[in-house]
C-alpha cells in the first residue's frame, strides 16, 4: 500500500540512516504512529458525543439538574482556552512531550469524572478533561505537520477528518449502549484503555528532534487570551438561554471579552515570546484559512444540532439513533475528505477544494432551508449529502494550507490557531443559529396555537419525544410546522454566512505543495523548512 515518490523514499532512507532505524521498520512505524494519532483524535471527538447521551442518567443519579449545562460548558471552555497554549508549548519544548502530557491530563480527567460523587465534582473533573482535550486536537495536527511533507500531508489529515465524522456517527450509539449495559461511569472509563494504547505507541515509536526553551512562557498573553476566549464562549452559551441577550451579565461578558482580546493583541506586539505571534497572520493564506475554518465550524455544528431535531420532531425519527440520522452528511464528508487528500497529494494543488467546498456548502444549506413538514427522509438525506460533501472539501484543506503558510518553528501555533478559530466558529454557530431558531419557533407557536403554543415553548423551543407525544394533535402539528420554520431560518442564515467562505476561497493564493526536502511555500507565504524529522514518517500506509 506504500505509494511515495522516489524523492520522498530517498528522504525517508536518509532519515532512517540519521536516526539509526533500519529502512524496513519505516512502514510499521507509520502505521503505529498513525494509529496512535487516530486514537487520540477519536478520544477528543468521541467524548462529548458519548457523555451527551449519558447525561439524563447522570443527572438521575447525581442530581444537580440546574448545573447540567456546566458539564458541557466546563469542558468546552477548558478546551478552547487551552488550545493556543498547547500549540505554543509544543513549539517551545517539543511536540512529543506536550502531546503525551495532554493525553495523561485527559485520562486523569476521565478517571476522576467516572468517580465523581456529585455534580460539582463532575463539572470540575470535566474541566480537567477539557484541558487535555485541547492538547489532543492540536497535537495530532501539529505532529502530522512535523512528520509529513506538505505534499503527502493531505492524505493523513483527510483520515483525521474521517475520524471526526466517524466519532459523530458512533458517539451516540456507543454512549447509549455503554450507559444501558455498564452504567454511565463507563462513559468516562472507556477512555482509559484507548488512551493508554495511544500513550504507549507515541512513547515507543514517535521520534522528533528535541527542542530547547525559547524564552519564558508568555503568561500575561496566555491569561488575556484565556479570559477573552472564556468570555466569548460564555456569551454564546448563555445568550438567549440562561440570560437575555441584552441582560447586564451578557453585556459584562462582552465587555470583558473585547477588552481582554484588545489587550491581548496589543501585548503580542510587545512580548518577547508571544503565545500567538501576530506575524503568522501576515500570510494571506493563513488568515483566509482561519476565516474559512471559522465558517466551517459555524455551519457544521449548527447543522449537527438542528438536523436531528428536525428529523425527530417533524419526520418522527427515533432519538435513540440520532447519530445515524446524520449519516448522509457525515458519510459524504468522510468520503470527500479522503478523496480531497488523495488528489492533493497526487497533484500538489488544492485551491479547487476551498472553492468547490464553499459552493457546495452554500447550496447544501440553501436546500436544507427548503425543508418543510412534507419533506421525505430521502430528500433531506440528499440535501445533507450535498452539505457534507462541501464540508469534506474544507475540513482538512484549511489545516493543510494554514500549516503550509508558516515556518516550521510556528507549526504548533498555526495548528492551534486554526483549531481555535474552528472551535469559536462552532460556538457562534450554535448560539446565533440557535437564537434564530428559538425565536422563530416561539413566534410560529404563538401564531398557530395562541396562548397554549406560547406556554408550550416558554421554557424551551426544543421539546423531547416524550413531551411532544403528550401534546394535543393540533398543538403537535403547530410545533412541527414551527420547527420546520425554525430550521428554515437557521439554515438560510447559514447559507448567507457561508458566502463569506466562498469570498475568502477566491483570494487564496495556490502555493504548490512540495515533497520532502523541498520548501513548501514561496517567499512571502512562509516557507516550511523540512527537517530530518519530516522524513521519519514518509511512506504512506
């Protein structure tokens, strides 16, 4: 199955000679490292999906329903805030050590979460888990950036995007099965054997050049960025749900967030070793990929939230198989992502994928906005496949081009920044599309069912299957129409926002990707300097 170019093979042999490894061990090393990285990515993506399914059971045993949202929010906050810090630590002290530390931290958080005795403990332990998860996501992409030449990188990052789609499909099914048969605590304990396998594999076969400390950590910059990101995530999480958008608490958080981020940008121009050096944004491609990544996160997680809701409420699908409901979208995303990686590797060209992906994303969202109470599952599945194909073109290309636009010493920062923008995009997408959806549902319910409709959606615009079944037939029909109207508004907004990604894609400058031993970018776009480590893993599986 190995299919590298002659130049890459030669580079691999040179690296093998330098490291003392026999040439014959290279393919095995590739498989082991790739497997370890895929397990780590699976851990980070699968956890929230599994835990989300187990939450009703957890609340039933631990109580604390009023703090339920913090189980997810604490994890999300910690992940987002720690992401850029992990990237910088990898650049300064070495990728392998930072990655292994993040795995250990994630496993500690998982073990403690499984032993939690009350909701307060669970929230705190989930935050520890989130701190480790931030390093998992960044570490996987940065290590691929270190080990694989840009020309070969598309295939590997395509696989990681496939793992992400696989986790979204598998998560709810695994979570439900584990909770029903083993108990909710095993939703966390299941991470331990997988994490240990990844940890041992990385420790044994991943060999990267040791790095020396490049000055002190930018503690002030890290603190300001953490405060700013936390404020943004809390605004998008609480706005329109816990607090009204115009409430004093939301306004305070917005003020704190803006002031922190402005202060952060100012300080990055003064810091000796900035946590996120602003010079990486001088690359047009890097900045454009950050924008496209933000929009992709905005669209993707909005779709993941509203599509199952529509299919359950309007089309009568079972909530138990909620992961399978997204199979057309996630399957298309997986297939196209793998094809895009292969084509990029074979041709060294990539600009067509942001362009085509953005167009498909716009078209897919617009088609989904046309769904109503009479739309069949086949039709909605085809619409989802169009959206999934668009996201498949964008998922791994954004990371590939971003890494190709910076120097090797900034690989971790570039990976973490791209991941962070996608994470923030998902927070904004869920919040803004969710607010529009809720507002539309409540308006339609008031119009169609009067006071009863207003009362039904007073607490929440999203009813579970049990609550929906208890409604009188006229109220149920009104709610189904309201949900279809809400999803129409949300997806129409998503299609408008996706136009920004298309505009950004038009201005991407295609810098041909090179194989091992060659510069990956032209002057002005940031040359990626290949090292012996780049060729440690060169033969594809």
